[in-house]
C-alpha cells in the first residue's frame, strides 16, 4: 500500500511538473488565435504583447506558489515517514533481540522441565518398588507370625485344659489323650530339661503301672504353669513385635504413597508446563519471523523512500530553477518592450496597427503556435492541437475548444489527485493507529511474560521443597531399615544362643545318661575314615576312632554354626519310656 501510494504521488508530481508548460503553450496559442481572429483591433500590438507577458508572469508566479505548497507537504511526508520508519526499524531490531532472548530462555526452561519430569517419574517408580518390596517382606513376616501364634495359642489352650484337670481329677486326666499336651511340652522355651523330661515321663507313664516312684501332681502342675506363663509371654511378645512391624510397614507405605502422590502431581504439572512451553516457543519463533519480515520490508521501503525523496527534491529544484529563469526572461522582455526608446522605435516602424495585421498572415501565426506547442513537451492533447495546426484548412475555433477541453481535463485530474491525497492521508492515519495497537499488544505480552516468570519462580520453590521432602523421607526409610536390620540380627543371635544352650544341655544330659542310665546313652558318631586313613590304619597306624572335642567346653557345640529357622526352634527328640528308680 505504501509503495502504491508513493507511485501515485510520483505520477501526480510528474503531471504537476508539466502543467505550467502546457498552460503556457495553450495561452500562447489562444492568444495567437485570438489575435488572428479579431475583426477590428485598434490597440497597439506591442502593448498587447506586453499585457500578454504580464498575464503570463502572474500565472507562473501563482503556479509557483501552489507548487511550493505542494512540495512543502511532500517534504513533510518524507520527513515524517522517514522518522516513523526509523523508529519502526529500531523497535523491530530491539524486539527481535528480545524475542531471541525469550526463545532461548523458554528453551532452557523446557529442557529443565523435561529433566524434572523424568526425575519425578523415576521417583514414583522407586516409591512403587519400595512398596512392593516392603509388602513382600511384610507378607513373609506375617506368615511366620501366624504360624508361631497358632502354635502358641494351641499349646496354651492345651495347658489351660490340662492344668485344671490335673489339679481337680488326676484319675480322669490320666484317661484322656495327652498328645496336644506333649506337643506343648516339647515346644516350650525357657524350661529346664529336667522339668521337661519329668513332665514327659509323667505323661508317658499315665497308662502304665504306677509302681515305684511317681512324681507328685503338684510338681507337674507347677512345671506346666511355668510353661504356660512362658508361652503367654512369648505370644504377647510376638504379638507386640508383629504390631510394631505392621505399624512400621503402614507408616512406610503411607510415606511412599505421599511421595507417589507428590511425584504424580509433579508429573502432571510438568507435563502441562512442558506443553505450554513448547507452544510458547513456537509462538515466539513465529512472532520473531513476522518481525524479521516486517523489518526487512520497512528497511527496503525506508531506503526506497529516501532515494525517491532525494530524487524528487532534485527534480523540483530543477523545476524551480526553470521557473525562475522563465520569470526572469519574461521580466526582461517586458522591461525591454516598455522602454521609451523602444516604444518610439516601434511607433516609427509600425505606423498603425492595420499595417502589422496586414504583414502578419494566418499561416505565420499557425507556425508560431506550432513551435510553441512542440516546445511544451509530449502530451496527447498537445499532439492533437499540433495536428490541427498543421492542417491546410485550419480553424482556430476548434483549436481553442481543444485547448479549453484540455484545461478542463487537467482540472479534473487535479481534483482526482487531491482526493487521492486525502485517501493517502487516511491510510497513513490508520497505519499509525495500527502501530499504537501493536504497542499496546506488546505491553500486554510483556505483562504476561512477567506473570509467567513469577509462576516459574514459584514452581521452582515448590520443586525444591518436594526434593527436600523426598530426601528427608529417604533418610527416614534408611534409618528404619537400619533399625530393622539390627532387630533381625539381635533375634538371630538370641535364637542361635538359645539353640546352642539347648544342645549343650542335651550333651550334658547324654553324659549323665552314660552313668545313670546307660540304655539311653547315645554314642558319639564314629569318624568316617578316608582312603588314606584306611591305608594308614591297615599298616598298624593309630588314627583314633573319635574326632577331637571341639566347640564350647569340648561339647562340639558352637554358637556361630547353629542351624536355625526364623521364628521356630527344632524340638529335642522324644524321651524313651522308663520305669522307677533302682539302686
């Protein structure tokens, strides 16, 4: 639009630059024709020429003033648009730099957001795995507790039935089944082997003859009550341990669920933020491309406008100089023709106007008019006038009508040019309004950018708080895991020590059986000889038949190598049935 308006303005100025010459030519032709068509002219022809020149001088000066005003407006147009284009170019360069910075910043933010999103997903997966591992371990612990609790409850129930029966009706008890009670006695902890054997002997001998020594029921009841108290304490301890482990498990699961929830919220937030940043980057790149195209267009138009304004200034300077030369020539001519001596000379040379008219023929006037028309330049209307002047049957009335029509056409073109100028001014105003709207839009975008910066800062603070919370949670889980390991190690060590103590008591009991009851004595396992040892023994060598005593006090029992099972202890073998004591 700007280039079109500029071309129209150039065309209008080009027409304006030819208007004076065309009007001068028309005036000369009209004057010449009027001079030839006058029927009875009595004025001095020199005076008529001077009047014509003076009229031309006034018209040229008026035309010059009008052209000066138009050129002043054109200069204003050049200056204002050059300044606006310069400001637009400066603003576009600054905006391009700003958009490049925004694109780089948004790209970095999106890279960080994608990294944070990956970290959140990894954190959620870790929390889910921790819950799965803890659930698996909890199920194992709960299964062991259920088994131990069931055994203890069964044994306690058996003792609850047996103790009142022994206390109230010994004979009736002796007739009932004792398998459950025997199982309870076998699995009892913290009971001396003597007491265990005493109860087992009592229960195994209930259906046999009671001749000889039989332990009193009071002693048996005391032992059973001690076993009952021990089992209830074990059940209570196992229940408390299970409840504590369950509470720790629930606390761990709750903490991990919170971590999963926080990671899920972070994932959703970061996913949305990543999408928004991607859209923002595309929009910024598109806006930067648009601004670069506008900058290129404004730069090219500014350069073209500068060249056109410079060329029009040079052209108008030439037109102005030509007009000054023309006015100077007319003034000099008038001065010459108005000189008294020249007038006297013309009076002598031209005694009367009729003589001048007789000497000047119509053809001569036509030739002079044709010269003036050709000197005025190229124009379709002037070409038609020149063609009419060259005809043999020349009628100056038609020529005068053509000149008048040409003058009317030029006036209409002047009106059209004025309307086009108003249209151009309107377009310039609308363009300026558009520039203002774009400036307001820029302010709004700057404000939105500031809001996004504040949101990003707040999000970073939230992420830092979540990361710190995850670190604290990991630390708490690590501490809980360490405490659980220590509890497990203590349990394993305690169980190993208990088992070692039972084995040592078995060893001591077996040693006493060797003296007091040889039938129940169990020989130590014989040593299995290797091929080398067999060959050595065959040749009379003494390699021994039993292994050298090892372990605690030569018993062969070592705490570090006791075979144990979690939450269970192998019961000792069933004692054989024996009769009364004999010396």
